[in-house]
C-alpha cells in the first residue's frame, strides 16, 4: 500500500514549491525506487538484452514468413517461446508487478487517464 502525503497548497507556497513537494513525496516511495532499480537491472542484464534482440529478430522473421505457412508456424512458435522466457524471468515479473502498482497509484492521483 502506498502512503502519499501532499499537504494542501497554502496561498504562501508557490506552484513550484508544491510541485517539488509532490515530486519528492512520489520519488521517496519505496515502489518508485524499486521500479527504477528493476528497470536498470533489466537493461544491464546481458542475457535479457540478448533475449530481447532475439525476440525482435524473430518478430521480423515472423512477418517476412507470412507467405510460407510452415516457416511462419515455426517462427510463431519460436517467438512465443522467447517471449515467454523473457516475460517469466524473475526481474521482468517483479518489474511488471511494481509497474502495475505505480500505474494504480498514478491513476488514483489522476495523473494518468484510462
């Protein structure tokens, strides 16, 4: 659960000060720190980066093989397998969970639209 405290902006506080307070409060949330740490960990994980390259390559091959039913089926199976490996990696799973929590928080704050 998120704890997000923003005091009401009084007449003496400038817009910039209020905005900075919101930013500082948001960035101090454990989930925000975790989000950026997981994002960096994924970007710095060579195995995940290679897997992502292979997924993109296979996706292009899948598109190019549309007229060859057998090759297309094989490419689709490979693509789905690679995508599953990526999405089920613990770093990626944790990232998706934290991202969803932050999305919900931003929705509650009316920062994002559905």
